[in-house]
C-alpha cells in the first residue's frame, strides 16, 4: 500500500512516476510474470526470480501435523505417527502407527473415486454419493478433529507417494502397505508399500494402515470450516420406527477473507441422518468473513447397526461434515432369548442371533449359558479358498463347505461345527464373519457369556495360512494361523 503513484494519474512530457513490486511465493521454485501499463503504447516489463526457504522444513510441526511438501497452491500436511483410533483429538504417543482400517466393508462396486491427486474429491464421492457402503478409512479421516483442525482426509495415491517419499523424516511408519483413497476398480484400491515406497494395490476389504493428511491453502475468498469437524457419537439406544438420537449442534465458520455464497446443504445418507427442523440457520444465508452459523443434526434408524453419513456445503470450498453413529435396541432388547438363541442386534432387515454360551461339541449341542470353553481350529490345510467375506459369514460357509467336499470332513473344524449344528429348532447356524463377530464383542455385556479377554474365530480368511480372529476385550481384529485353536460361537439370522 502507498507504493504506487502511477495508477490513476497522467504523466506530462518527460514526467515520471514510481511503483514498487515484490514477489510472493507459497513454495520454493522459479517464478515469472509480466507487469503491463494499460494505456497508450501498453509498455510491459518481464518479472522473474527464485524463491527459496519459503516452504519450511520438511517434517517440521505445522498447522496440525507435519509438513510433507509444498505444491503450487498448497502445503501438504500429515498427521503425526503413533496416533490412537479416536476421532476427536486422538493421542499420538505411540512409537509406530497402529491405526488400521478397511477401505470398504464390501467389494464389488466401483464408485468412481478415481482422483490420483486430490483425496478430498474421493472423500466427497465416497461419503456423499455412496453412503450406504461403509468406507471406513475415508470416513475416519473425514470425521477427524486433530490439533484443532477438522479438514483431514485420506490422501489420494499421488499424495500418499509424497508422504512415502519423506517417510523417514516424518517417522513412525510401519514397513507395510498404507491405503490411499484412490479406487482401482470395483474390488481394489491403490496403496503404497512404506518399506520401499513402491505402489501396491490392495483389496477393498483388506485391513491396512492409514495416515490422514490435510492441505494448508491460501484462500482469496471464503473458506468455510465445520466445528467440530465430525462426530462418531450420534448414537441411538431406544426402540422406534424410526428411533432418533439426541440432536448435536455443529458450527460453520467462514475463516476466509470474503463473504461466502448463499449456503445450501446436502445430507449424505438421508435414510439415517437429518437436519433438525427449525434448527438450521445456515441454509439460504451468506457468511461474512469471521461470521458463523449453526445447524443441528440427528441420526434416525429402524434397525440396529453402524450408521454412516455426512453433511456437505455445496458452495465455496465445499467442506464435508462426517457423521457416524450406532443404533442399538431398536428392534428389541439385546441379550433376550428369541429365534432359537440370544438376540445380538437388529441389522438390515434381520435379527442377528447367537447360541447361548458354553455349547458342547456336538451336532445337537447342549448350551448351558455359561462362559464359552469350546475351541476349534479354522483349518488343517494351508490353501487360500477365498472365504473372504467380511460382513456375511453365510457366504464364507458356502465357500468352506464346498471345499470340505473335496478336502474331507474335519479339515475346517470351526466352520463345519456351526454348519452342521441344529439348536433351538434351527439348523441354519454359521460361524460369524469378522464384522459379525465384532458386533458380538460390542454387545459383550448384554450377551454375557462370551469368554472375557479371549480370541474368537471368524469365518473370514486372510490368506492361505491365516484367518481373522476377534478379541472380546476391546473388539480388536488380527489374523493368525488357521491351525491355532480359538473359541467358537455360532450365529444365525432371523
């Protein structure tokens, strides 16, 4: 300001005026430009120079995380390593990353999350336009609030490459595969091996490591930000058709330098989430710089289960508010006896039911509802038979029992035990998938007879030598040798 005495003035013969020009750079590198006088003979002067030291030190703490790189219009920032899995201000004190998620709960659908350069666009597609497919890894980052910032996202493949390039500087990475948000096709996504930085595709349902990122950009206009940036606590614990959670208030603030456009909001997965009537003072209004507005959101459901959704602003920088909740006891009392066993949860049009505890090792077992003691191995052979469904153990049972017809009775003891069981007047019992076993662990107290702090077999296979197991203490999942004996609990759908 005050360094231009040319603009708006005229110059007499031999008269002069002066201006001062200075470069500005967001990142290091060469730059060039042109200064032109828009009058008379339109003289111009070429400008050029080199910027150095403007980016900052790679790996240094910056704006919520660690600096990864400086791009043409933004700085890429990654979370610190060793963070726990909480979504609201996680603690990052571990020596290595432990946070793992699946890209999706099921495969077979290509949602066109195809950007290699901007994970934000992949998140928008996954959360806003495919909300019925639980994209756990993408949703976790979108729901995250960390070090006061709520605009985190799962990096696209090229962004993940940038992180891998400086992995030793950032620190705390596992020498394993990390997920990107970039979809390869209906069954696989793009990933990067952090042992050597090479690209490596993974199945959508594989459990892999993640590290969330954000961008620090220069906005010349409105910059809308949600606070908090997401929630996993829109929980329902009552009967109803539908039943509702308590409403939660979210604030939208304009952190930019200009007034926003008139705001409109879109609810992703409106089957499970809604804006509370009369509690939305954002829609239809514009926000001046530093101004805020609020909305109230609540979950709704007619069945038990995990609910995913989002609210997106459709203008300016289009921020996404990630939403998640859990519905329980919507269709009955968890732990009550029904349908030949004990009610575990109400899912998409069915009840998930488990046998009572401590069943004997028989095709027609006696179950005395005491703590489980029965152990069985998953398999006696090391063959990958593609029993890899993470959500429906019935599909895995079909695959396994087809294999038993050639490998012989007794080669898949845990699955065979449930498949051959008749109990409570029903013969459609099966060994639960890893997600179905997770549901059992989450309702541990109500079911009451699962063995405390022990591992349970699931029907979901990892590879030729391992299958997934679940820990009752916290619901954590890992994979272990198929030949190891783990506790068994059968389920059915009603």
